[in-house]
C-alpha cells in the first residue's frame, strides 16, 4: 500500500512545474496533464509494485490529478485574476 505522504510528495514535485509556469500565463488543463506526465507518472510507475491492486493505483492517479487541478485553479486566481476584479 502506498503511503499518503508519498502521494503528497509526488504532488509537491509536480506542483513546482505549475508554480513556475503560471508566471508565463494562465495554466491550462494541458499544463496540469504535462506536470502529471513529467513528474507524477514516472514516480507512480516506480511505486507500482506497492499498490495492492489496480483500483488503488487508479485512486492514487485520481488523487494526484485532483490536487494538481486545485493548485492550478488557485495559482491562476492568485496570478491572473487580480487585475480583473
């Protein structure tokens, strides 16, 4: 079974890309997917033996994607919506 702290670490590493990229322009779904593919996917593959089953692995992927999507929305709001208020 994969520990929550391991998933949180993966999210943290992937979020670094989003935090840098948001400075260039608003983040898109493509940016979130890229952060997942570059940072999270390879780490999840290395952890694949520790998942108890495919369902647990799917939950881990979903958890990471949800966290990255939430972060992207928050970063966009912090960096790009201020001038629109």
